[in-house]
C-alpha cells in the first residue's frame, strides 16, 4: 500500500505554490481588500489557466478529472498564500455536488465554465452549519439546500445582505430567496457537501499554520534581545516547536480525510470532522503563538501577521466550527453510529467490519 | 521548425549554501534546486514560437537524477520532449565541457534555433552559449532582450554597455542567449504536469554522444581553485545614543559624505 503522495502530486503542489508566490503575494491580498468585491475575476481566470477550479471537473467537461487526494495539496497552498478567492465553494464543493446531482443539462451548462474560469458557484452549507453563504456577491450560480433538496438559483433572483466578517477576505451574505419547483434540481447527501467544504478548510488551515510558523521562525531568528536572537530562548522556540507538532499531527488527519472523501468511505464524515477540528486548533494555536512571538509589532496593521491570523479564525468557523465537528465526532462515538474501526481501533477479538 | 532549449538546474535562490570540504564548490545535499532563471526566458521564447505555429520544442539538460524535475517542469510548461545527459563522467565539466555536450546533442537534433539563458546563476561564466555556437559553427547573439523569429531568420535586440542597444539579424540555424526579463515566463499548468509524464525523456551518456574522455572533471581547462565567503568589511561605525541623537549623527554623516 502506498501512503505517500506521488511525485506528480507533489509537482502539482509545487506548481500551485510557484504560481501563488508569483501572482498572489500578500500585497495582492491586501489590494483586494480595497476593492468593492474583494475578488478578482482576472486572477480567477489565471487560476483556471493553471487548472485549479477545474481540478475535480471530469475530463469530459474540460477539467482534470482528479480527486480530493490531488486537491488537498493544492488547497494547502491556497492557505499558505491566504488566497482571497472562492476556491473552496466552487472547486471543492460545487463541482462534486453538480456531478452528484446527475442533472446532465446542469452539468453541461456549468462544469465547462467552471473549468475555464468563466463561472463562480456559491454553495449554501445549510442552516445547521451557517445561515450565511460565502461569495454569493460574485457567484454566477447559487446552489442552496432546502428541505433535503438542492436548488440551482440565479443570483439575479435573490436579495443579498452583506454580513460583517473578521477576515476582510471573507465575504459573507444572507440570501433571501424563494425555493420552487423551477429551482429544484435534485437531492444530494447534505453531509457530503459539508464534508467537502470542511476538508477544504482543514487543508487550507495546514497552509495557514505553516505560514504562521515560517513567519514566526523568521522573526525569532532575526529579532535580538540581550544580544542573541529571541529564537534561542527556550520559552520562544519550544512554543514554535509545539505549533509545528500540532500542524504536523493535523496534517496526517487531513490527508486521511482526503482519502476518505475521495473514496467515499463510510467513516468519511468522522474523518473529516477530526481533520477539521484538529487543523483549526493547530492553525489558531499557531496564530496565537505567532502573535506572542512577534510581540507588539504583531499587532500593527503594517505587519502581515494578521492576514493569516484572521484567515485561521475565519476558516475555523467555516463549514462547521470546531465545536460542531467535535459534537459530530462525539455523537458518532457515543451513539455508536460508526464502527470502532472508523477511529483506527479494533477491540481484541472483535470481528472486523468489512471494508467500505 | 525545431527549437532546442538548453536548461540548467541551479540551487534555488532562497537556498542556504554551504561550501564543500574541498572548497571547490557548494554542498548540494539537501539543497533545493530550480531551473536557472535566465533559461526560463529561453524556454518561454521557444514556447511562444510553438504557440505561433508549427514547432517542436526539445529541452536538454545535463546532471544527475534530480535534473529530471527541471525537465518535467519544462515538459509541463509545454515542451514536447526532453534529452537528459545523465552521466557521472559529465560531472565537474568546465564551460567548454558543458558546451561540447550541448553541441553534441545539438548535432544529433539539428535544430533550426538553439535558445539558452545568457548565463547561469551559479557559475556566472556566460561562456557556454557562444561556445556551443562556435562548436556548431552557427551564428549567435547574447544578452538578447527581444526576438522576432521568422521562418529562416531571427532579428534580435541585444544589450550593450552603457544602456545602448544593438539590433542584429541572424540566419538560421543560430543560437540566441536571452537576457533576464526578456519576456513574461508562463507557469506550468496542472494539466500540463499530468501530460508531461507521457512525454519522452531521452537519457544519454557522454559515450552516447561520442565524448568519452573529452568532458568532465578530468578534461577541464578552467579549474575552480576555491570558493569562499568574503570577510565582513572593517570600519563599520555604530551610532549610539537616543533615537534623536542617532538620527542627528546619521544626518551629519550623510552631509559629511556630500550625499545631501
């Protein structure tokens, strides 16, 4: 069994990292904050040229036909760059949802446009997760759940109300809309979309955590106190080491969750919840530690630390908070909704469940 | 048209470099490598020729297994096939040795156009491109910042000293060495990366090219005696006092030097 990512997958990751380092430096993230939409359709088109929005789109519709095990590394890079574009909703959630709905006409209408960078799709997570829909203001199509059905809604037919957000890159809206037979496009597993969104957030949190650690290590190596770099003090370096341990531990869970989503295993949801909760905890811990390591300068607007701190916080709330995901894990454990094998544990002598 | 692009893999610009125990080069264990940035402009120029019409783009590089990644990246960006000269006997070659290998590959490929970077970021000799042209007996132009390529000739604009520019016409086959910033280099696409693994990479040895005993460390004419980090300069003056006092002293020093 192969547990490592392939050379091709690592090259995909490097390609996206090189692209984002060149085309989406932190100055570009900040510049987006000054625009009305906070998004750049021109940049979205470039992102499509290298293949990101269409990564999960089937080849027959002009995409790359890959799966979440390929996407997860790309999403890590999006987090590392604090990319302010709707990759999660469009690339990670909407594409598989459109495929799952099985509406050929809808697929033919939207999947090629998504792959080409000509369409952005916003997806509602459902009221149990969040009453808000991210990026509805730039969406060409809204996929909204209602009463167990999915509705494909024209943005022109809805009323949007912008909501305050801690992260200037996060654009949240309440959507006033009326479901009807004309908008209903089928049914889909609500949990599957939540899992895809949560997995995408967890993957981005890894990149956010990595970046916060890198920034802190660079600062602790450069900033001197008592004639030596502050990183030489155990009180500083041990905290950063703890951040690295948490992010690395979360990384294993995120990769496991990506496998579970890609293969639709029956422990998918609990794997995703563990990954989301752990990756969020790691990124938020890295953010808090980074602030302590930087000291006063970390509180300033000019220092870039807050770009990633805010992203860690906003991703923690998106597609189910850590509390929501922990509760889902607890329900699975206490109610026995999932077999013990789902958690990597098998009681001695207990019969093994058949693999999914 | 066939275009041959010569690529060199060099240490990443952010890599921390340590000097080898024999002092003759850097330790490359654990160092991250990338395509020499000058060569990326050559590759981009070749891909533009391909985009504009019928052209086959072949990339060639010399070095150990790690060089495969550079070739794969080039294939992912759109090159059609690659030649990898992977032979321990080629290690330690000086610019002439490298030029002999590249010229031998060029002789096998018979390209209409050879594109290279102006120089490599690690060696900085800027010697290989004109040597390849000389060995091939074809015209060349270096420090090229702009090219207009037609079916049988190339008009280039090249940098001279003092900000002057020169326009040169070359008949094909010819070699063009591109200056940094000559164009906007594209990124590899994810689709291109996936397609790259199906594109051929032709492995060659020095013997395959008929150069046994003629290249490598044993055949060098240029010997690197040592590389070293220069000593830190003496005479730095630390300004002390409050912020106001330091600023006042600094302004005084700048005035003393006649810079204000």
